[in-house]
C-alpha cells in the first residue's frame, strides 16, 4: 500500500502513520517526472484549507496516475470540511477514476488567525479524534467503501472560499529578534518559500500551512492577527519527521 501525504504540523502524517504502508510526502515528489503509481491500495491524506486540499495536493492529483484496486482519501480538518471530499471525488471522475473510500477527520485546528491553540487542545476529547481515527484505520484495513455527500448550501459556501489565495500569506508573517537564523523554518516549508541569509526571506508561493510559524524552535515567527503565541506539533510526530517530509532544499 502506498500512502501519499501533505503535512505541516503533523496531523495528516500522524494519520498516515496509523494507516501504515509506504508513506510518501507529496512535497518530495511534486517535481518528479514519474507520475504513475501502482499498488494494491493507494491513499492520499491531507489537511483541508478553506474547504479544499492544499494547492500542492491539487497539483499532485492533477498529474498523478493511480493504478490500484482500492483508492482512498482522508481530509483532516479543525472546523468544517465543507464539500472538500465531495469535490475531490468529482475531480477524480474527471481524471477517469474514483476513490473507493472518502472520509474526513476532525482534529486540532492550527489556523492561528481564527483559533486559539490552548482552546483547541482543550476541545480534543469532545472532538473524538482518536475514536474516529481508529474507525478510519479499520475501514481501510477492511477495504470498506464510502462515498462523500455535500448539500447545495455546503457546496455554495465551499465555492465562496475556493477563490482565497495563499500566495500572499507570508506577507503577514513577523520575525522578531528571538530568531537565531537556524533555518528550521526553511526546512519545514513544503513550498520552498523561505530562505535564510542574514534574515528570514519569504517568497510569493506560500501554501498557508503555517509550519514555519508553529515549528520555529524560538517561537520567533508570528502572524499580525494571531489569537495566541501557543504553537502546535502533533504528539505522535517529531520535528525531524516534518523536516524529512517537507525539506526540498538540497545541501
């Protein structure tokens, strides 16, 4: 089984690890020329941003060719998934295939302009993330089938958010004098949007994942409108794993 994933603070990677198989980070293959993947089962796991997969995940799905007896996709989200999984299936159909199993998983939301992290962490028991994760893992192991539905109002709201751009997100980042120029922010950025010289430099193709903000060891990167300076890294994922997944620079 092959499981492709996109992660910033570990939520989707934690789910991928629970499912198992050959785990492949989408940022590490997005620029590759070999887009044909064959296995008995293939899955895609990603966070839901404004009712849709991250831009890089959409780009990957646009060019990937899957050959498998069983295809599945999981969208992790912190507030509402919208019509993400429904639209994902529609997109797959246009490319000539269908996902056999689609599901979304409520987890901690790390979007700091809207959510305060301590409050999000306190809500974890009521989100029943562990219970739902176990159910999804069992479903996939048993090769269950599950479609995705979305009402017209949900589709309409999701479409409203679809036009939101992420390429200017980095303009809202503030780097304070706690920065030691360690370069971790560049290594955890899946978009290769950051380089560090005598300062931290942001380019114009930000994914809006906030990995640089949450994973800075000195908590030196902030948003102008963040709800708190509390940061999040999934307890089952290490900083080293995020770097291995997202670092697209070659020494």
